[in-house]
C-alpha cells in the first residue's frame, strides 16, 4: 500500500490510500473555485486564477475528511466547502481550534461535523492518522487561549508520513519537532515572501532554498514544492528551483504538475 497525492493547485492536495473498504480519500486546503477573483476585483492583487480547477467540489468521491490549515480563503474557501459538505453528509472538517468560528461560518456545517485541533492533537479518519503542528505564516499567531491560528498537519497512512505545513515560514523548534516525527515527504509552500506583498495583506512562505534546508535539517528525504502557479502576484517560476543544490543536501525534489498524481512511497 502507498499514499497517492494529487496536486489541486495552490496548497491543495487530494490524498488517497487503500482502506478496508477500498480507496480512502482526504483533502488538505482545497481551493476549487474562483471566489477570490470576485472578492479582490479591482485591487492591487486581483487574485485571478492562472490554473483551472482540476476537479469540482461536487465531483469528488466520498471523502473521510477535509483539513484546513487556517482561515485564508485559498485554504478555507466557502465556495468549495459549502457544496462539498452539503454533498457529503458524513464528511468531517478539521481546522485550527482558534478559527473554529470561521470554519463553521464558511462551511455552514454543524459543529458536530467539525474537529477543532490545536498543537499536538491527533485524530483518525479511517486509515489516516492526522497530527496537528504549529505553523508560522511569517509569524506564529496565537489566540487568547494560546491556540495557534495557523497549523500544519502530519498525515500518516500505509506506513508513510506526509507533512503538509500549511502556509509557513521557519519557526523555533520546527526542525526538532519534525525530526522526532520521522517524516517521509514534506509538502511545502515555496512562493517566498516580501515587504510589498505583506503590506497588502499577503503574508508569505518559505522560499525554495528554505524548504530544502528544512527537509535536510529535519531528515525529510522528499520535498514536494507547492503554492506556486495560481496567482500571478504570488508565485515563483519552478525553473528557478535549484534541484542540484537539493541533491547535494540529500533531498529528492518531486515538482508536481497541476492535477497530476504522485505516488508517495516511503523513501526510508
């Protein structure tokens, strides 16, 4: 058995593995609409999609869960979540505990279908075991209860551990935490960050070199770089990825193609 990952664009992934009743499916940060184009029309960053949606919210097979890493619309999209949760009444939605109210509003799902998670929480969805970790979207933000507003998730299935960082930059203790978890594959955003985007409300992420360094330092053998190719103001050219430097650091880079599926076999 193995885990397969289809890149849905931006930070979205469709993870599949064999379950007791056939294939089991889970989504992470799906953005399957063009809702942001309407929201930001006429602004400095109009958020027009550069890539079409490879699937529709109502065209997916039965899913066990959707994981949302935080409340930015390209990761927690009402135009994706509402039809998806309505079409699949058994589907569960996981989100940071600190943004539970936003998740309820954006999904229109009852509280009983949401799993509100904080750092270290673990939940099982069929053959998938999901563990929540902090994320720092340029900075690590906590609510008044000390819960992280941004999370990453370690998804374990079929003997493979996949780390989806959510939107993230380096944070204190990250290398040590990931090293202890023996991650096989890291799905990391690599669109970088700068003062111009931040000043217009767009906090950034790792750049490619930082993503490679994190994998090398934490002993993660495989990197899948994402969060590029969706919006023209917030992307990076994959031709600039220094794959040779990654090899020298002992990291295999698998550059995804929009809508294609990667076999995430354990590399250890």
